[in-house]
């Protein structure tokens, strides 16, 4: 029984790590998409 619960713990941990990795990838991708627009707006406001 302990072997089975250990496997389920590993599975949930792996799922959590995948969730965090994909979330960070999404946040990073969004930041990279927004950055050029942010720089354009900042340059337009400066001039």
C-alpha cells in the first residue's frame, strides 16, 4: 500500500511541476509579446 501512495505522490508532484513550468512559460511569453508595445508607448510618451 505504501508503494502505491508513493507513486501517486510522485505523479501529483510531477503534475504540479508541469503546471508551474507551463504557467511560467505563459507568463514569459506574454511578457515578451507585450514588451515591444510597452517600449513603443514609452518612446511615444517621451517625445
